[in-house]
C-alpha cells in the first residue's frame, strides 16, 4: 500500500475490498488482485478464467460470503 501511495506504479496485490465483481449478486465486497496507486485502489482486476471445478466452488461459496458480509454490515 505504501509503495502505491508513494507513487510507484504497477503495484498489484490481492485485497479484500468493496468490489463490482459480484455486486449484481448482492456481494459488495470480494477479494481479487487490485492495482494500488496514490489514491489507494486504482483498479480492481477481474478474476480471469476459472476451471469448471473453480466455477463450482464459486457457486458454493458466494451465498455464504454474502451472508457473512451482511452480518458484518449489521454489526458495524
């Protein structure tokens, strides 16, 4: 984070952030590679191609992730 805030370009790291990747399914936060810059998160990268097995795992985990995010929102 500090490298990006200091102006270094191309700093990419996996991060759990507010994300558009699954917002259409009601999941406001997700972990994926992001590019950091002087303004914090400059770009949220897509996941890229998933195997059939990874697709199944995503289908299984997204509803649980949504529930967990809702619990945290209610707590905060």
